[in-house]
C-alpha cells in the first residue's frame, strides 16, 4: 500500500500519468472516492498519458463507458455511478476489457463482477488537496508499485 498527498488537480493528473506507466493489457484500476474527490481528474491524467496527447476525456457519467484506442491497447473508462444493477456491466462491454485496460469509477457498483486482481485507488479530500491510497490486489501489482513509487 502507498499513500500519496496530492496538493492540486495537477498532482492528481500526474498520479494518473504515473499509473499509466505501470499498465499492461488486461489490467483493472478501480478508482474509489466521494463526489469531487478527483476520480475523473486522475482518469484524465492516465488516459492522456497513455494516448500521448491532450485527448478530451469527458466523464462518462451519462454514457457509463467511454473507450479510447491507445497505441498499445484500448482503455475502457467506466463510470458506474448511475448503474442500477451490477449485472448490467455486461451490456457496457465489460467482457471485452481483457484485451485492454479497464479504468473504473464507482467500482463498488460492479459488485461481484469486479475482479480480485486489480489496483484499488482510494481518493479523498484532505485539507485543500487530496490524499491517494494505492492498494494492490492480486499478482504483480505490489511489485509494479514498488518499482514506480519507491
């Protein structure tokens, strides 16, 4: 587990960019936090870093999922806040994400469909900034975190 202090939105985007360097095909990152905690800001930093340019990264609050074609693999950005039933994730292309990366906001809404092998990122407001807690789950995540966040 790693805890990081994020003083600004720029720091939150930068954390997303650092996490992008860890990613491999088939990875899942579950981003937890209250409204306004910085989930979409982190996602923007991660996706823009993977794509290599300032791609517009809107919050998929209403569409529930947005897919981006990266140079090495696709990225599915899920926002499950409005999901009414966990089984509905399959209608969003959930099963196609093994060929790329799944970045999931409000992952608790996926219920039992959320894989155990994932990186959990917990964001919370802390004073004027944010605090991020990175919790690896499953094989390989701890080693990757140790390499990038030593």
